[in-house]
C-alpha cells in the first residue's frame, strides 16, 4: 500500500538540488534503455548525461536519517529490473581504457589498470535505478529516505567513481581523436 510521504520527506524531495539530481539520474537511465541509437549520438549524450549527473550528485544534499538506518532492509535484487539496452558493450575495444584505481593512494603504482566503460555504465545504471525504484514504487518514508541516503553515499563511494572514470574516458575518445567517432 502506497502512503503519502511525510512533510519532511516531501520537503526534501521538493528541494531544487534533489529535483535536479533525480532528473539527471532519470535521464541517464532513460539513455541507457534506448534500444537503437547512433554511436556519435550515444557518445555525445552519454558524456553530457554523466557530466550533469556528477554535478547534480555533488550538489545533492545529505538527507538526515529519521525513518531508516542500518537495519533498513530492501531486496535490491528484487527491485532491480535491468532494461539496459547494452549499447555501450558494442563499442568493442573503445570501451576499454587505462586508469590508476586511486590516484591519491596509489602514487607508487607501477602501472595503470584497465577500466571498462561497460562496467562503469552498468554500475551507475544499477545503483541509480534501484534507488529510484524505492522512491517511485515503494514510496514509504523509510524507502525514500534510504534511497536518497544511498544515492549520496554511492556518489562518494561507488557510482561517483565510475562516473568520473567514464567521463574521462569519453572525453578522450570524443575530444582527443582517440576513436573513429
């Protein structure tokens, strides 16, 4: 049964920074779920979507936990419906790039590791989609609050890293002539 969220949750959802973030997340998901798209259009739109998503994630405020917490338990596997069209996996060798996993802690790293746009896009997509389902489909105070908290936490600790890596790789692919685009 879907209950109307409490006034404090509604107030957080109505914040400009929250709306901008949720729209950026939905735009990214929508882009990945397009079945047919030209390579050039995908590069342009995905790079722009990642930039907007990262900036919006940076500006998303941290929600104060009142209704959820460490004992909140949501079945993410059940919530996740993968409709990713998988276009990024068709980029073949262009989907691979070099990176230093942690450029601050790995200063002494002997060599870079291989990054993969397929993994970056999928990780971002999955993280965002699960939390948006909590907000849109479950809609309880606990689910919405937990989703908003997880989205900001993921920005700092998971999908934000994938976003930065993908933006950097796409920047070089698109602007530095590193691909046939």
